[in-house]
C-alpha cells in the first residue's frame, strides 16, 4: 500500500531541491560558456583595434615619403652632373631614418638587415640605412 501512495504522492522537498540544484548548475555552466565566448569575441575585437591603430600610425609616419621620394628622385636626376648634394634627397633620408627609429626596434632591425644586403638593394640605400648601425 505504501508503494501505491509513493507513486501518486507529490515529489518530496528533497527531490525538488535536487532538481533545482541540477537546473542551477546547468544554468551556471551555460552562463559561463556564454561569458567565455563574449570574452573571446571582445579580445579579438580589441586586438583588431590595436592592429588598426598601429597600421594607421605606420601609414601616417611614412606617408610624407610618398611626396619626398619622387621629389628626391627627380631632383637627383636634374643634379646628376653637379657635385652638389641633393637637399631634397638629404631631407628625405633624414626623415626616413627618424621615422624608422620612431616606429620601433623591429623596423630598425629590418633596416639594419637591408643595409647589409648590398646584393639585393642598391648601394645608396644600403649606405643610408647603415647609419642605423650606430
């Protein structure tokens, strides 16, 4: 008779609390997974933002060379027969070296490597970039 009463009786308080604790654990795990994914997405967005800022900095620092380099090349051809130094070329190289130093050690190392590769790059470029070895 007791077995029949247990089948029709409402669930005990202990059974309900176990069920709630299992639901609560599931909800906590579910929320933890959502928060972890949101954190991963936020991290990726932050890294993309930092890369964008660095790219913009490089572009802004090097953009004057878009004008200085062709001007230096044009004036060097005009002054080719003269023994005078080319002031635009001097300005262009001065600016290039300062900006390479401002961009950081990775750019300086790359420029120093270029300065040692006379078999690949023109001697004028290697001579100017070799100033970064000091």
